[in-house]
């Protein structure tokens, strides 16, 4: 699995759910460990410290109930969660429920059986602890220990009484030596001779080193006087002093024969008890005491052990359910991962899949599935990369096609348009991008062109192909509306076969090149005509005038009139030819435009002065009036004032000539400012006869005219000047309800920055 790529949302949810389960399991294990510690604590306290248990029985009982409630709540929550998963139909729920049931039964049935057996055992064993024989044995042992100690004490008292008789004749001053011998004979640890007032007379043993030895109490001395002896066992009541347990005997010392008035004396002997005897006596005494205490707390012990067993049962059930969840989750988790991954792959999601790192077969299966998914993702990424590269190449090709000045059209074998670039739409003046699937030969205005192209492709397929394409030129009329001027386009068309049977058509608009070539050719012709014709015109005119002058007086009147008429005709024709030659010269030698900011409205006013009558500032000259409509918002344009005056003059002259002889003739000259296009437009309109179709197609070519005496250079000069000014020129007929109402010429100029 590629760690750099994020997991899918379902995979993340599954992993997060697994983390939540692991967290819950960790908490459960912690709780179980805590419960186990509590149980050990309860058992320890119940065994070693009954008083502590009895004193805190209420708190321990409440703690047990709280722990049991928590365990029960956890078990119920687990079962509710499993039931919810099962109800939602989540994959693996049935397996988890089955595993939980199996492990719960495995833990519950033996646990209940052990609980029942343990309950009976505890109930019966506690009763057996307090059997009569046990109590009698403990009582007999206690009495045996007591009688043994009493026997030792009586033996010590008898020996002390015999030793006291030897002290009867011994004075107090020498009693110390006698006491040392008595101590050795008795095997005592300490021997003391006391006076009747409780004062120590002499001693042998440990008391000699004590500043304030333990002296007999008055009560003990009274007992000695009354019973002639006193014995006591010390150190067995407190286990802390059991190492110094001893038997103490006090007996009276007989009075000497001559000492009737002497003070009474008492002999005290102390003998240590053997440690083994002390230990046995304490053990019997402690066992008897505990037996009596537990006999009194018999019911409390039963409740304690039964409560502990019940809590152990809850712990066993909880452990079984927890084990079922752990093992069931371990078995179901790989299957859940695989199910989620298969669903995602089926939905097209090939993002990295989670895989388990276990060494079992299911873990290996998840890793294999993750590797397979990664390989599919890598393969799809490679395909997507290839598609992106193809798309980029296609986009680059489309960008190239979109920016080509040439037109490109892809046709199927039947001539249907499959694709085109903007250049083709621009050349053919038709939106080909909206006409895909249409036959080229059926498009309005392209019927002849489409049929010729289809025929040429068919011929090319049957020819022996020396080259891989064919080429042919066409003249195409791109006029689409009846009120617009005819636009004759000259095309060079190349065709080639493409793989799959498609046909490639490449269009180049060479109209401007042809027009420039024609203009250049006409200019050269005009220059040569002006040079060749102008030279003989003046001699011809002078020779005719000289003949008239020489022969007029020598001829009769009739012949003189004929001569004058002939000379007049020659002079007029020579003037016409001079005027024609001058027009040729002007067209051929039109100087380059010197562009500068010009006020177009002011130029129009200057030219109109040639056409204005006396006292009329807005009406034209003699034959045809001129109406002026100037836009005062027009900014200055870049132009050559002299050439623009010639343009205005030529357009007005042509308009007046076109309206001559028409009823109510009128010419309109208009300027307009377009804020959107940032251009100034000059329009000249008339209500004449308009242009015939064959003239409209070549109106801007030299020598194309509708006038009987015209040269056809007026619009040609206008077109040439417009090209020098980078101005767009349009010519069309004015239509109204399908009838020609006149002509319109417009020029569009760029403004001066």
C-alpha cells in the first residue's frame, strides 16, 4: 500500500472503528484487571482480617454491586451494539453475533456450573468448620496447655519452698551466696529475697542488674501468707512478649528458732518457659480464639464467600463476552476490510486500501487485495496520464487550428461536416461549428462549392495518386443577405484523404492577394497608358486647331462649318482622353498616406463648399441636393486630409451621378461615432438605381462602372486610399421590401490615440 496516498472515507471509517474497538477492549481489560484486584483484596481481607471485613462490610457490598452493575451495563451495551449492527444488515454482524454467542456459552455454562458447585461447597464447608469435634479438640488442647503450665508452676513452688527452709537460719548479710546456689539448683533465671515490707534483701540473677526490679504486690504477699505460696505465668497474654514468658513462684521463708520477733521474709524464684511450649500454647490459644470468633461470624463468612463467587461469575461472563468480541473482531475485521474494499472498487474508487499485517491467511488476503487495488490504481493513473497527454496534444492542435488563418474542414465520405476551425467559418462567412453533421453541398450559398469539392474528392480517389493531395482554386460568392454587397472570395482549396475514410479540406483565402495583384497590374497598365497616350494628344489637338485656322478662310461656308465641327470634335475627344490619362496617372501614382489626427466633420464641410449653392449651407449643388448628418461626438481619426478629401469628393460625385434623372434625387453624407467599437464611420447614401449584381461583385476593381462615360477608377481609388488608412469599406444596395432603393458606401476609421 502506498503510504503517501490517503485512504478512502469507508476505509478510514473502518480503521477508526477498529481503533474505537481496540480502545473499548483496552478499557474492558483494565476494568477486568481492576475487578480481579478487588477480588484478591476481598479474599485476602476475608481470610486474614475478619474485623476489617466486618467493619467495612457495607462499603464492600456497595462496591461489589457497583462493579456488578458496570459489568452488566457493559455486557448489555455490547449486545445492543451487536443487535444494531445486525438490524442494519452490516457485513459481518451475523458472524460477530454467532461468535459472541459461542464464546458466551463457552464461558457462561462452565462458569454457572462452577458457581453452583462452589456455592454448595462453600455453604457446606463453612458449616463443617464449626463441627463439635473440632470445638472439643480445640478445648482439650487449650486445657492441656493450661494443666502443663499449672504443673510446672506447682513444681517450681515446691522446689522454692524447700529452698526457703535453708534460708531460715541464714542471716540477711550472707543470704546472697545462698541465693546464688539456690538459683543454680532450681535452674531459675532470677532469685530474690524480699522483706515483709516489700524491700529487696538479696538477689541472684537478672534482678541484681536492675535499679528498680519488679517487686511483689501487697495482694500477692497476702496470698502467700494465706496459702503459703503464690505462682503466676507471665508473658503468654501478649504475643509480643511471648519470648520472655516465665513462671514466677513466691513462698515464705520460715522464721529462725530464736527470731520470733524477726521480720517476715519471702523467696521469689523466676523460671523461663521453654519456647516450644510457649509457641504451642499460643498457637492453641489463637486457634481457639479464631474458632470462637468465626463461629460467631458464621453467616457473615457465608455471605462474603458467596458474594465473591457471584462477582467471579460476573467477571467470567464479562471475560467470555470480551473474548468473543476480541476474537470475533479479529476474524471479522479482515472480512469487513475486504467487503468495504470490494464495494469501493465496484464503485470505481481505487484509492489505497487498508491491509492487516497479521501472518494468517486473512491478513495475507487483505494485503493481496490492497496490492491488486494499488496496481489497478497505478494502471488507471497511467491511462489518465496518457489521456491527459492526448488531451493536451489535442488542445495544442485545436489551438493551432483555431489560430490558423487557413480554414480546415473534416468531411466524412458522404460530404458531412465532422469538424472545422474558426478560420473556415471566417472564410466562408458561415458558422460551421453549429452545422456539424450537415452536408457541405446542402448549406445555403455553398451548394455549388460543396458539390465541386465532393466531385473532386471522388475523382481523386479513382486517380493514380502520385501526390497525396489535390489542389484547386474556386471563386465563391459569400453574399448571404439580399441587401448586402456581393463579396467575391477567391479560394485555393487543398484536399487529402485521412485514416478511416475521412476527408481533409484546407481553404486559403487569396482574395486580398488577387486584389493586390490586380491593383498592381492595373496600376502598371495605367502608368504605361498615361505615358504612351498623353504624349501624342497635344500634337493632335494643336494640328487640328492649326488646320482649322489655315483652311477656314479658304473653304466655302458649308465646308468651313464641317471643318469647324470636325476640329471641335477632335479637341473635345482629346480633352476627354487627357482627362482619362490624368485619372490613370492619379491612380498609378497615388502617394503614400501621411497619417495624422484629422477632424472628419471638418473635412466634410470643406468638401461640401464645392457643392453648396449661394445662400444654402446644407443643400448640395445644382442638380442633386446633399443632406449633411454629422455626429458632433466623433473624435479625431488618423488620416491623410488630402486623400480623404478625394475620397469624399469621389463618393459624392458617384452618388450624384447615380441619382441623376431620378424623381426627387437626394444624397446623404453622414458621420457616426461607435462607443462600443471605438471607430468613426463615414456613410454616403443615395436613392439612385443601385448596383447590378455583376457590378456589385467587382465594384472596387478599376474600369468597372455603370456610367457611359465613366472610367471606373473612382471606387478603385477610394478602395486604395481606404487600404492605406487601414479602414474597412463596405458597399451594398439599399433594399425596401425586396426593391432596390439606392446604394450605400461606408468607411470605418480608427480614432487617433
